[in-house]
C-alpha cells in the first residue's frame, strides 16, 4: 500500500539543515524545533540544581555535556 510519499523524498528524513561554515544547524522540520525546545527546557530547568558555589565546575561540565548531546542529535538527524 502506498503512503503517498516517494522513496526519493529525503526532506522529511532530516530535522536540521546543512551545517554552515561556522555555526549550528537550523531546524527544518517541526521535530527539529521540538528537539531544540526540549533541549533548552532541560538546560534552563537544570540551572538551579547545578549552580553550586562549592563545585564551580559542575555547571560548566553539565553545560558542555549537554552541548555534546545537542551536537550529536543535530549531526544524527541533520542533512549531510
């Protein structure tokens, strides 16, 4: 049974556009925007929990770890 989509249509496969020379990928699909909103929500909601004066590098480590998650998702679901 046909779903109405051609097998050569790759535009629905990609959540993010191609990588520019410098900078991040821009969301192309609604799933990319949802992924970006979810990432920002978790990051902003975690700020009060990782902001500790006794462990100053905890928030920095969390930010770079969470940034690595974002880069991995955008590379995985991004246009080549």
